[in-house]
C-alpha cells in the first residue's frame, strides 16, 4: 500500500512540475516583444523630428505613434536608456537627475520643454552652454531609448514601466514612482521667457 501512494505522489509531483513549467513558458511567451534594432526605414523615419522655430518642443515622426511610443513605455527600452545614461557619462553633468554642471531633471523646469521630442533633439543635436551633440556617437534608436529614460527620471506621474534597479544604495525613488514629483520645486517666479513649459 505504501508503494502505491509513493508512486502516485511521485506522479502528482511530476504533473505539478509539468504544469508549472508550461505555465511559466506561456507567461514568458506573452511578455512584451523586444526589438533590438529598428529596421533601416523605421530608423530613418525616427530622425524626422518637427521642432518649433524656437527649438522648444515639436512633434515626433508619425512612425513613433505607429509603433505605440515604445521608447517611453517598454521596460526593455527604459533599461537600455539607463545603461546608455551610464555608458555615455550623462551622470557627470546631470547626476542621478538632480543636476550639477548640467540642468536638473527633477526641479520642474525644462529649459527646452519636457516632451520626448525636445529631449531627443537635445541629445541628438546638443544645446548651447555645454550640451554636446550625440548624433555621431549613438544610433537614433539609442537616442530615443536614452530620451525615454531621461523622461522617466523627470516624471511627475507614476508609471507601470521602469528599468531594472541597481543593487547599490538608491538615492532617489524608482523611475516608475514619479521621483520628480517628490522633489518638485516650483522654480523662479516669474518664468524666464526663454524657458520651456513645466510638466
């Protein structure tokens, strides 16, 4: 009798392992798709920013909406942006978003506007007074990924998407917890006429 119950419990255990393995495989299959490099026509279309005459804000290319705004919504792209933020030394000027030699992303004042297009244009083309252009050092995909991460650092509303967290001690909330909202400073009054809109 003991042999039969051991055999049936072994079968039950094997059955549960098979069910657990197949359900985890199904969940992995349903995760968001990763595109490691955009097709050349798409990458070329992503270059087509339409900026306002003053260089502040504008509209992204139509293909960006056709792709469902991936660079600011997928955890993979945000993680890639976080990696690029470190690789290209952005923290040397901007810190972890609090600023330094470069402007802060957390104080509520974006000199060229808080939109994704403005951030992409700033990284791609550079800006006066110290922001170098990165268009010769990064692909357009990387520029959009980095822009999505910078936008996540300066977010004022929480998001379900976030890059992976580092193991080291954190000095600010996670990117998807709206870190800028906790540190918001309304800035100088009145607003400087050359300054972009606040979020």
